[in-house]
C-alpha cells in the first residue's frame, strides 16, 4: 500500500526520487522520505505529502544512489520518526519497506535485549538493525540473513554506506519492478514511477532478490543462487500517468470509460458464431464443458463486480457461480474442487489478499484464471490463464474504468462458457450486439453528467445514505455505496430492496436519502412497491432506472440510463453511481484522488 522508489546511476538521485514518490502518492501518503549515498548516507523524511518533504529537503542533498518511500501507516502513527527510510544506530544502513513483518514484536524485544536503541514504533526499523549487525562479507549476504529472520510480507530496498555502488532489493508478497536505463537503474513498487525514465523493466517474483548497480542488475533467490530475469519492453504511454487537462485522475478515468470498453472488447467478439474469443484462458471447448461451478474472488469493488459477474455466468451459462471476498477465502480452509473454475479479480494484479487466495488454490490443485489490468503483475503470473482488461493505467484510488472493464470481461467469459453449453447462437448474437453498443451507451450516460452533479449536491449534505437494489441490482447498490464511502466520507450502506422491511426501514427518515437501482425488468413492480414504503416514511429518493418505468406520485429525483440487454444492464446502472460519488466528494471539497486512510493497491493483509 506504500510506495518504493530507488535510483543508481550518473544523475543526482534526490530529484528523481522525489518525482517518483509524487507519482506513487496515490498508493500511500501519510509521510515520505528519501535516503541518498554520496560522501556518506543522508536521510530526510517528514510526515505529510511529498511536496512537504521537497520543501524541507536540505540543500546539497547529493548522491547518485538513493531510495525513497511514501508511507501508509501500519505500525505507529504518521510522524517524522515513523516515516521511512529507517536507519541503524550508526547511520550506515537505510531501509524502505512495503508490507508487514509479523514477528516484529519478538525481533524488537531481541534487539532491545542486545542493547539496541529502537527509536520508532515501526516493524521496519528492525530490518535496518538486523542488516547492520550482520557479520557477512557482502551486502547481499547481510540482507538475505536479515530476511531469513523475519516472517511476513515485504518489498524492500537497502542502501549501505560500505557498499556505495549498489542497491539491494527483495520481494515477498509486495511488488517490485526493476527499470533498466542508460548507465542507470531504477526500482519501484509501481510502473507509474518508472515510465518517465524507462519502459524496459523486469519483475521480481516472491522469494527473489536483486542487486542494482549503475551498469545493470542481477537476480537471485534468498539462498543467493542465481535466477535469470530478462528485462522486457512494456507498451505504455507515459502520458497516461498524467491527469492532463483534468483536475483529478478520477475525472479523467471516468471519461475514458467508453474508449476503455472498446479496447477490452476489441478482437474478442465472434459475431458469426455468437461467441467470444478468449485465448488467454488456455482452455479448449472440452475442458470448458467440464466446468461445473465458478467461484469468483476479489476485494472491495472487485468483489462487488464479481457478484455481477457471477449473476451473468449463471444466467448465460447456467453454471452455479458465486463471488466471495478474497480476504476471507483462505482462512476458512476452502474445499478446492477439480471441476470448479476459480476467477481472481484485481485491477493492480498485486492485491495481497487475492494473491494469497490464488496461491492457496494452486497449492491444492485448482484451476484459477485472472481478470487483471496490469500485464506482468503477480496475480497474472500466478494464474493458469486469464483476461487482461486493457483499461489503461488507473491511478485514482476509486476504481471506475477498470471496474467497467471487469464487468465486460465477465460478460465475455459468460458468453464463451454459455456458447459451449446451452446458450443459443441467437442469444449469443443478441449479446454481441448489446456489447458492441456499450461504449456508445457509456458515453450517453457521461453526457448527462450535469444532471447527476445537481443530484449529488443534495446527497452530499446527508450524513448517512442507503443504496438499495434487488437481484442484478444489489451488487450495483453495493458498489455505489462503496464509491460514496470511499471519496465523500459519508456513511453509505447497501441493502437488498427486499430486505428493507426486515429492519432497515426503522432508519428511514427525511434525513436519510435512499439511492435505488430500479431497472425495467421482471422485478420492477416489486422494486417500485418498496419505493412507496420509503416515500411513505418521508425518505428522500434518488432512482437510477430506465425510461418508461412509472414512478408517478413518489416525488423522486430520477436518473434514466440507456437500456441494454437485461443481463448487461448492471454496468450501465453503475456509471451514474460513480458520477454521484465523484460530484458529492467534489461538493464537499475532498481530495478525490487521495481519499483518507486508503491506497490504490492493497499489498498488506
């Protein structure tokens, strides 16, 4: 959840580190710090934003090797002392660390008993002291020895004053990417920090280390046996990591959804046979027919869109399907079935809970595919196959275009599964026509943003809101509540519309608005009946629906969306909820791209 950058080469490190940290600030940002090696090891760190660190950086903070970090607090509050990098007592070793050291308490006690004066509340500080106290000859051996003593997850970068020609890095559960430049090397926890300098990169796998010098890198396991890692060129436009003319990344990414939808569908629709082409699944028709169940795993918005995907798969392929929070999955000792297809959903491809669930499935012999947006990410590499989302870089914490492409990825998967089973070619062509029209319909919703901004102004004033939907609409309501909580900081709770009378109606009042998802489908009359129950109790209503649905006499604020096929309607019903959350947060003056206490990529449990 935090961010790591590192540089070694012919340039001054500090300016490059600060720029890299600014580009990672969406990942974690309660404090920031840098360390450089010049005539000696120098460290500067500060609670607050990267700009605060930049303003306070000492003059002539020179050195051509350095590491930097933006922190999202786990152990200890956000203050100058707890900020990274952490150093040993002599000031010879500097460490930055993403992840959590599970046995930090026992290691702190051990070091204290040995006379070490620990100055921070963090788990990371123990690493600096363990490395400094090692008697091994090389820095690589010292780092490996220290890592052998810890339990937990980490992405680590280490500087040592005795070894000024190198940075040693290591990964276990927290991403690290090496960037190869001209007589210089970079390292970062996210590609966004590298693309300004290089698009030639190598990914470390869990349990691997690397040494970076100005002339290259070497990779090896923690027992120091060599591993061959080849750097490859990534196809990414550095400008895609800039907000450009937009005042926030979230707004930019909201508006990019039609184009992103076109990319995920391009080349994957087969109108002749009414099916989808998903060669990345690595399954032939015979293997596909043997699937008897689908289990979808994700966290947060990925979990909610997984619920939408499960409904799609059941409707189109008639295969039992359900979604589960990946963060809970492995802790209940799940039964892994050979004829179940497991689907891991993650924008970053690095979400630790989802990655650990994938590893548990693989360990027990299950087949797992990934729906991920980042090529070469850990989940993508761990899975047996998958569907890349092609949404382009998503920087804002609140997911928009990646979530939309996740839904479309599930639609493609459901279509392919259905067509090898009982879905007719006519139904396949019906759905292909609807998917082809989807980018234009997304644009139509975005064109109605002015009305949604007006509605959001009223919702922003409420301290608490309900979001309700039924069957296909319920995961839409859950995602809508999630967005509102994430960036407006208003309490928002999602319920099945059918469950209102089983308790939640007690909370309905003039001060508690309800945002209701009411598609024109087989449940419209029942949904409208529930709206009357809310209106009778004075509850303000915002209804996201289709033209023609009769809401007379309810006094609602109405938001109409274009119709698709019923199976595909959920994603079109979701887009207005993204815009409502965005404009409510904007009305409240919040920093939309950097919501408090949250980070884009969750790499700690």
